[in-house]
C-alpha cells in the first residue's frame, strides 16, 4: 500500500509540472488498476478507504491529463 501510494504521488507530482512520459503514464495506469482492485477490500479504519479513493481520483485525473497531452 505504501509503495502504491508513493508511485501514484510521484506520477501525479510529475504530471503537475510537465506531461507524463510513456513510462510514468504506464506506471500510473498500473497503479490505478491496483487501487481499483483493492478499494472494495479496504475497511474505513482510520479513513483508509477515503484516502485511497482520493488517491484513485488523483491518479485518474493525472492519467487522463497525460493521455490528452500525448495526442
């Protein structure tokens, strides 16, 4: 979970300053798929579900923006 969080944060941060390169875009899409798989399994202890749902939304927006910039 920590590595997933870190990978998404790094890609989202990169996307804020420049378009994502192909490698980071693929990493972000893989992380997005992983978050979508684990969200139903997360309880809301300590706000974990809410945190990872926000992380999923950020990843989706960054992936969408990165995809638009690649066109």
